[in-house]
């Protein structure tokens, strides 16, 4: 077995966008990989046929989104023509659709639309629903001829060196400046090449779900001017008349998802009154006209997959209706599951507690999914009575490289049971002392599991113990456990310190004088907090962090509502509370050498948070360093450019090597 290397992750394959054919005989999915030389990701469509044989369908390396036209043909989006590429590079809104037969042959261009399309729902071969970007500064482009569109693009380029902001949020992580930009719904008639806007220019469409008969669609929308609120609505779209009717049974409500199941509507939602914006979603049932709404299931689990890893890439599905049942993904404990729910309220977990479910699809009771199972990286699985892997893209990692399996640790703090893990160093020798790294997850409403996490495995291969915990605030343990509003840096800090004490007790081979701490986002906040409240860590690496709640309120894309909800106040009502809960207040106590990692387009935890903490440590004579990644955002460690991801992990690892070894 060879030692796992830091750069090995550039050879991993990432599986996403699982989509089963209408007759359930084939399954399409996207496989992505890294091109280190070009510093980008390559994505292609693969097919698993009815004999479970895997083959590559496309090879242009940019096919990330597709749907089944029928049992034999797939439609996908791509920019393959030179003229199309020039248009896109020059800022023209354009999405081009290609069709390919799964039995072979070349892909054929079938149509294009002057929109930047996010999602597509095919009603029939001639009618489609598109969710696409509407930019008010550019105006509606669908009715413009080439000359008129050229003029609009040139006008926009002339003002591209300044931004006009008149609403909040005015930017969004991963999207850039979003002022007066919305995800708008369009109805497309292919034969007439006609696009019809369905929603207005101030409304965001978050979800579209077609009925089985494809004569209606459910929409989850929110609309705002000046200041975005956190409430949404359910609408029903009649695809014959194109009339939209609001059928929301509750006002001031967060509708997470709505789907047709038989002749009923099932939706997930929360009033956010008891536990705030992180409140788990309950499941409701109502008639198709929005009447007779009742709760179907009080569901105190996180919806979706919250199990953290740095080994995913691509889009995921968390909800799907098949026959008389709704299937969805949830996080319970430190695993995520596929659930099956029927209209009588019967709920069944149909996958095992064996890691994460990252994406899935189900047709005619046949289920395909991808996930991180046990210590293995992503593969495609088919679920019958058991989980059966269909691919072996990443099997080489555990067969050829040294991987240290996480060991489950349970600890109690203040009578609260906490789940944690420790990874021993590769080639562990009981007669030696080893340095250690405490890793803290983001969120805070996410969780760690026993799945493969590359950075942790790299450190274990370099001779470190690595330990990590799900403190209070984490997902998977219910609303009460996750609710740390107004308590940041208190009970969560106590949990982390109690866990650290337990690990040192259980593993005397850890050198207590050489322990580091790191984390990103909320984990970065906690890293900043920890170094201001204890000197027990010899080095720290704070990533995409929060250091000052007062400035975070006014700079983050979520700041104005996240701070009010999670800290419980704002800069005018109780600025002192914000300051008391800010790590920056305690920067004068810090003696720990600290590395800061930030990205200049991270609008979630904007770089000012890193600058403030870095400047403060330098002012007080603490050895510190800040590495800024240009052109990256909050997702640097998960989907940043390959070379940037390598550099990030090298900087953190070298920092710990310098101070802990």
C-alpha cells in the first residue's frame, strides 16, 4: 500500500445528476473529474444499462445537466459551437440543447434559447418550462432580434465597471452581484420558438414540480423589492391556460418543497417561530386546490444530506415521487438516508446507516443513488434488497492507498450525548507520541460522519491524530440540539473542549503540547473563538471565518437576517451583545500562531472578517499569515479550482507541520 498523497484527490471521480429512464431500464448520471493542467472540472454523461454495464455516453467534458426525452434519447445542455462560445464569452444569455441516442451516434443540436437556463422540465417534445436568469439591467431578451440584443449587450458592457445597488442582498455567494436579478419561469413552445414569461421580474422561482399528467406544475416562489424576506409561497400553474394561482395554506411560512402525490399535494415547511431559520421542516398534506391542509408528519430531522465531506461535485436531488409514495433524503445522527413516505403517514428508512446519500432517483420502485458509504468514495449504487455498487471509479483509493478508518467516540457533556470520531495516524505505533488536529465543521447546522474526508486522511498519512465532533448546533439530532441561537461560543465551545479532554484521555499517545485546531465557516468562527479563550492549541488555521458580528451583519449576503436570527439582535438594539459574541473582541488574548484562509469572492463570510482578525493578531504581535484566493468563493475547499484546492490544503498542512512537528 502506498501513502495517500495530498494531490491524490485530483484523480477522484465525482458522481451526480442521477436520472433514470422513463421505463427504468437505464440510468444516466454525470461523472466529473479534475483537469489539473487546465485548472478546471470535466464532466460527462454515463449510462448504466439494464444489464448494469457502465459506459460513457458523451465526451466533450462539459455535459453537466440532462433529462430523458424518451426511453432511448437524452437531451443535455452544452456550448459546442464556436460562434455560440463567442456569444457566451461576450455576455450573451444563451443555452443550447443537444439530443443524443443512448445506443450510439453523434449528438445533434435541437434548439437554443436566449436565456441562461438553470433548470428544464419537458412537458412534451414541443413544450418546456425553463427556470432562467432574468437581469433587470439587461431587460427581457427573449423578444429581441440579433441587432437589438447586440445593442443591449454593448450598453451593459459600457457600465460594467460600476454596480448600482438598491436592494439587499445585493450579492450572493457563488453568484456575484445579484441586484435586480431573479430566477424567472418561462414557458417555451419549440415549434414557434416562442418564450412566454410566467412569473414577474421581482419573483424568484425556487422549485418547479410537474404533475404526473403534466397538465399542472407546483412552484415554490418568493418575491421582493428592496429587502428579501425569508418567506415563500406555493403556486399552482395550469399548463393549458398558463394561469398561476397562489395556494399557500399559511402566511409568513418557509415552504421547502411541494410535490404532487396521486391527487394530493405534499409539502415540507416551517413557520420558523420556535427554532428560527434552522428549524427542521415538518411534512404537510393538502388537496390539490390548496384546501384541507393538515400535518402529515412532525419530522425532527434535517432534510437533505448534511454529512460533510470534501469529495463531492455536481448537483443533487433530495425529493422524488414514484407511484403512491414520496422519497426524500434526510440526515439523522451522523448518517443520511433515503426515506419512503406514503399518504397515510407511514415512514420507512430504506437505506442503511452507512454514510451519506448524495443524490438519488427512483422510477417504478427502482432506486439508484450515489453516496459515501463506509470509508469508500462515491460510486453509483442500485438499491434492491441490498445496496449493490455498479461502478468502481474510486475503488483504487482504498485498495492502493493507506486510509485510516474513523473510530466512533461518544462523550457526555452536561448530560448531553455527543457523537465524535478520531482518526489514528497511518502506521500508528503505541510507543510514539503524535501531534493532533481538531477539525470543526461548518454550518453550524451540518454534521460530521465516518465518511471519507480527504484533508483528514492526508493529515493521518502525515502522522497526525485527527479528531472531530458534532457539538450542539449540529444537524441530525433534532431541533433542541441544533438550537444554539444566542449561545455561539458557549455551549458549543464547552462541548468541543470536553471532547478534546476525552480524546486526550483515551489516546495518551497524543502529544498534548502539539495540538492544532482548524475549521471553516462556522468552524472558522469557532477557531477564532477558541484561540481567544484558551492557549491549549499550539497552532490554528481559520478558514472562511466570522470574526465580528457587527460588520458581518452589513457585509455578508445573509448577514442582515442570519445575525438577527442566530445571535438574537442587531447593531442598533444591542451592539454590545454582538461584540461580546465576536471573536475579534478577544483577539488581544491570542498567543496561538494562526493561518487565515479566505477567498475574495466569498460573499457568505466576506474577506473583511479574515482581514480584521489577521490585522488584530499582527497588531498584538502574534505570528499570523493570511492567504487570499482570487476568484474563489465560500466553496473553495469543496469545488474551487483544482490548483487552488491544492494550494489551500498545502498551506494548512505546512502551517501545522511548522508548529506541531
